[in-house]
C-alpha cells in the first residue's frame, strides 16, 4: 500500500477511515450527522477530516456554523459537480 504524506507528520498515513469520513460528510453536508453515522463523536470526526486535508495538502470542505460544504477540490474528489452541493 502506498502512503500519502504530503505535508503530514511522519506518523500519519492515509487510511480508509479518512476517505470514509469524507464521503459521508459529502453526503450529509453536516459534521454532526456524519459523525453519528460513523458512531464517533463530532470532535473526533472533525480531527479525521482535518488529518485527511493535511495528508493530501488541500482543503476539502468549507466549514460554516450550519453545514460543511464540499470545497472545489472536495467536490472533485467526491465525484460530485457543483449542482449537487447547491
């Protein structure tokens, strides 16, 4: 398995849990509901998303107080076009 470590600490590696978390938040557009689907707390879920963003070296989600919307590069990674996130 190839490890992705762009801009991440030497102890971090891309894991399936990072990708699963991203896909779920892209579907839910809400960090709390996405965390609930994974049966983890919202702060732990947020840390997973932040770790993924650090690992790949770009912001995937636009955070707001109401929803987590996929950023341009996040939309591409999720295979979604901008109409799906409007």
